[in-house]
């Protein structure tokens, strides 16, 4: 995978950098979303922890918001 430079100001990113960032955020969001669903299923069966589920859910939401910001441009 190509190294991705994350800048706070996205106005100076090249198209390739934005594409790499979008790909990384898509993979991260998908992975966190899948982990949230699995943890929720384990929580229903009484095996999982609500704290872990909550942390994964917050991580998924933050990652999704960053992805939406990247995709606006």
C-alpha cells in the first residue's frame, strides 16, 4: 500500500493523496463496521462487552465522517 500523508488542511492534497486517503478510510470504516456488528451479535448472546461495542461504534462513526469529508471534494 502506498504511504498516505494526512494533513489537517486537505486543500493542498493531490488527487492521488485524496484517493489513497479515501481508500484507507473506506477499509477502516468497513472493518470497524464489521467488528461492531460481530461485537453486537456477541453482546446479544451474552459473550461480548458493551464497552467494546461502544468504542467500535464511535470509531466507525468518526471514520465515516472523515470519509464523507474526503469524498466531498
